[in-house]
């Protein structure tokens, strides 16, 4: 169908209003407020995989805000850290327990002396972060050594499992490594995870983001603040009420002519027209081919996309009347169990409501698939049993203290279909650069999976949005002047 003559011609259309798309729009408008920008978002809200929900229930005396997606602020020198400092937002230090995040830390948090524990479910053995268990220590050292390797010396055919085998890690720690590294990385097995690309990630996080060093670690915003407040701050500079259409799925991008024509689900009889387009959708949407491109995507870009994986990510929130774990324990990595990670926090008491205690069970890939198959009631029972086994309680006692539960699966969100990308065996930095490469100086790509340094994080998504905006501006300048 030919486009309507009344359709306005935008300077830039951005597909996706998550962290990447919003940062791209913000950078474009900050640089040139005269630009006509339009964001098209398939979800009913902006923010993408950064989304905060409010838990309400007759059993809860007050509403509780929880992050359904991204929750932690990683590092100390990222764009998110800058926004936190600029706005004076209070944060709480988080003990880094998961080996996939660089854990375990070598000391409790400096503010509240919180620490992490590790549970071997088959033997019912609970280890502290500083345990001298020889197998545990050797496993952690093998993970810590990743950032010291030179990626140039590593063939792209090797996996993290190969590194483990070379390090002669005890099979007793196989389940712990899957829970602490595979799960955090968003994949089912260390055999899937590229050693070469993971080493590049580890070095980037340490050298550029302020992670895993004396000056940086993980933190979260202090309640009632949540990660969506960061997104809302960026969105306010974009004026999303004016410049964004939600519930709008993009079906086709036709960039064969000078004017780009975009077909959407919300108004199939009318094309959106633009000079430039920035694509920021999750990598799973690109892999599945949800958006038709004309001309088609180059074969090398499609091949590079296939070297990424993106599987489910699930969170199960349990809200308790009293704390059912030790006061100073902030998180737990669990081997050979249906739930690989648990994160603990408490809300501050107010004049209207007492403090409540929240356990967030986090699972990706095969762990998430298994919990989803159990459904929320049985998944909750599994969590209550693990808490009982770890901390010398009973399921019945834990259930008596349970006020509310809520489970979310990101694979159920049609326009997302998973948690975040992970680098499969065979991927290289050049593969990522191929994915991020613009087409015909008209179609640009952003999103966490297009980050040349390291993917997976919100700040990576934000940085790629700015990078794509800069690429757009360079091509717009001759016609704008």
C-alpha cells in the first residue's frame, strides 16, 4: 500500500523504547532539538526489559516495588553511575556472589556488612563466601583468572567448560559453576559459552566499567527507588508522550529508496516515513526475523546474529512477614537445585506498615524453563524447601511467614522473548561489529548485544544507543546544514 501523503517525514525513527532506544533519542535531541524523532515500542510501556511492578495484596499492608527485569547497577564508572550521582539517588551496596558477576567478593559490604553464601544441595552443605573448601576455592580462582587471559591467544572454538577442564576443577563444583556462572550469563551450560568472548567481557568490565576492582562493585537503588526510575529520568528528556508510540510492533523496514518506509501493526494502512532508522530490539527478535527488511539483511549480519543466544529469564518474588534467612546474608548461589540464585532484602518499616522481607529467586535458560513448567505454586514450594534446607528451618514454618508471591517469565513477553544475550562458542568481536554495522548509511543498530566491549547489561545498552545516535548525526549533518 502506498504511503499516505499526510504522513510526516521524520528525521529519525527509533524501533524500541528500552534503555538503548531512549538514550539514542535523548542524545539526538540534546545535540539537535530541532530533529523530528519518533520511537516505536511494541510494549505498552517504555523501558523494555527495565520494568518495575508494584506488588499489591490484601496480605500486604503497603505496596512493594520490585524490578521485574534489570535490578543491579554494575560497576562504578558507567552512565548509570553518573545519573545516580547527578541526581543524588541513594544506593545500597550489594555483595557480589555470582561468579558470573565477578564474585565472590573478598569481604562483606562496607555499609551493612552483608555477604553471600553457597549451598551444595546434594550434600546439604552450606559454604560462606570465604570458605576454605579446597574445591570451592579452586573453582573461584579459575573464574577470577579469566580477566587475566589474553583473548588473542584463545581460539573462538573454545568454551568456558574447556577452561574449566584445563583448570582441573572438581566435578563436585559442576553444579555450583552452572548456578554461579552459566545462570548469571543467561545460558544453560558452560559448554555453550564462548571462552574468547567471555574473557573480553571480563576484561572490559574490569578495565572500563569499574567492576571487580577496589573501586567498584554492584549496588542497587535504595527503596522505594527502582531501576525504572533511571529509565523514567532519561525518558523525561525525550518527552515520550509526544515522541513515542507504544503498543506498536514494527513489521517491515523498507530502506530501498531515499525515504525509509516502516510498516507497523498498529496502523497497517499507513506507513511511517523517515530519513534514518535505529533498530534497538532484543537480539532474539532479530534472530527470529520478526522485522522484514528490504533489501534483506546481509548474510554476514544474519550469520553473526546466530552466534548469540538469548534464553528465558525468570524471577519469583517471595514476600515474608519475618526474615527466614540469616540477617547478614544478602544472596545465595545454589548448586544442583531447581533455583540457582536467591537475592535477599528487607523494606524499611514506616509509620503505616512494618518491614517485610523479600526473596527474589532468579533463574535463566534451563533453570527458568524448569521453574516455568512447575508453575508458580510448585515453584514457590521448591523455594520454601530450599530456604528450609539451607537455614535449618521447615517448609511449614516458612509457609506460615509467606505473605505473597509473584512470578514473571520474560519468554512470555512476545516482543522480548528472553532475558539478555550471551556469546555462543564461535562468536568474535568482529561478529559483534558486523551486527552493529549500519546499512546504506540509513539503518543503524543498537542494543546490549551490539556492544563491542561487553553485552548483557543496561549500561551497555545505553552506551550503544549513544553510539548509534552519533553515527546517525554524522550522516544527517550534510543535509541539516
